[in-house]
């Protein structure tokens, strides 16, 4: 017998032993079923070899995070933050994570399976995935905002000290601080990290206007470029997956490149911004006519500024959220689900009620979560192919 033959024979012997054990287990199980009079089933055995069935999304979720609840969708789970901490439920409604701590003004954001929860005006930050806390931070200054990118890197903006108006600190996906930008003028509003983790964009007030300051490479203390918006207010900034930065102002949407120049994509003079939502496929705006109650328009735009849809509104819009190619809208008289062109889909609203709901969260695939202080119910587009199962 050669040296090569011995390992092959040993491997075949091991496979025969494993096969015999599986056969013995199956026969023992069958015998127990026959003796006890129960029906015969080998579901447990086939489950060992078959791919698991995707979990079906629950119709209702029950979170226990206290008051002022906010929510984020993590792809295969839902995260909630409130006055009593954070909690994660899988799409079937089962708890996978809970971390109790106090927050006065909770906020939350999520990207690619991770979420960041933080206490606006406080000092508590938690970064977590479906099952574990990745980072727990207590800041020195009061938190203004925080964001997380697709790679799990995150940024926390705080009020500064020692003559600084604000500080934006960047952390890697392990929760270690890797860079910090301090501003001596203009209060920090928010900041965003590019998808490749190489650039930080910081939005701050500047005199009578707004400024976006860029730090490329995350190595030098000095800014590389800046985009100034004199005489106007930039409300928010958002990095698209391709690395382009978008800014929404009180009167327009602007694409801003890393060299500090901007291009207006869409303007809405004579109307005021009521709500907005960014997502990969389109932007959604709720624009209100001045001095005419709740009358206004829902508008959707492509990332290059092309008008995709426009819909007149005359009811109070409580909340809206986009994701996965859908726009979910919570009005004072009910809920609506729309496509990118603002075509409306019939929903399963007849099964549940939006009474008491104060927030809507798009779950993608034609589903949305309507949440209030005591319940969070799922609504689905009544289109067979768009039903969400995971």
C-alpha cells in the first residue's frame, strides 16, 4: 500500500461512518414516530440539506424602547431607538439585539446592515448590526448629528470647545477614531463620508449663508476645498453610492463636486420645502404653496435632476420615506405607496389602521412601516410580484 492510498482509504472510511450515523439517526426517529403514533415526517432531515426558507415579514412589530421612537431599516431587520435605548427585530418580529441606555432626543440612521443611534444634544452614540454592538461612544461635546456610510464608517458631529464652533470626528468600521475636523467659524450642522471612506464633507453655517467644506484623504488638518452658498440655507447633504454629493437647500437641489463647485439640478421658487427624502434611484420633495394651508405638490426627481413625477396634495403630510424604488407617504387621512413616477399602488391598508401613526418608513419592495407611540404596522403594495418576504 502506497502513502497516497492510505489517506484515500481513511477518507472513505470516515465518510462511511458519517453516513451510518445519519442513517441510524433517521431510522431511530422513524421508529419513535411509529411507536408514538405520530405522523411520519423527515422535514428535520431535509432541513439539514435544503436552503432555509426566507422569513416572511411580520404584519406588526412591537418595540420596547420608550418614548420619541425613531426607526431604520437594515435590510433584513428593523432597528428602533428611543428614550430607553435601542432594539433590533428581524423581519419576522423576533428580537435580535437590545441595548438599554438613556436618550432625550434619539435619532437613527442605517446603511448596508448597520445602524447608528445617537442622542441629539446629549453624548451617547451606539453603532450596531443585527446582533451586536459594534461601538459605544460617549462624546465630550453635545451631539449635533451623526451619519454612517455603506462600509460601516461613521461620523459624529459635536459642538466644539476651546474656540471651535464644531467638530466632526470620523470613525472606521471597528469604531476607532481616524480623523477629526474642527471648525473655528460657523456652527456644524451635519457631515457625510464618501463611499470610499476617503473624503469628509462638513456642512456648516457661514455668515449669512451655508458652506460645505471638503477634507480629502483624511490626513491634513487643513480643508482641501469648499462650496459656499451665500444668502441661503443648505438643509442637508447626501453622498450617492457613486460618490457624488448632493445638497438640498430651502429652494433647490444642487450637485456639488469635490473641487467646491456646484450645479443646480432643480429649483422650486415660490414654494417652501415641507419634507424630503433621498434614495439611490430618485429624490422626493414635498413642496408647499406659501400661505395656502396644506396645498402643495409631491415631486420626484432623477439623480440628474429630471422631473419624474408631480402630484398635487391638499392634506397634511405627516411623514414620508423613500427606498427600494418606492415612496411611502403618511397623510393625515391615511397612507400612500408610490413608484418613482408617483404612480400610486393599492395597499393592504384595509387590514390595518394608521390611527395614531406619526412616522412612515419605506422598507423597499412595496412595503412600509407606519409607526406611532404604541404600535408599528406594515403596509404592503397590493401587487402580487411586489409582496415583501425578506
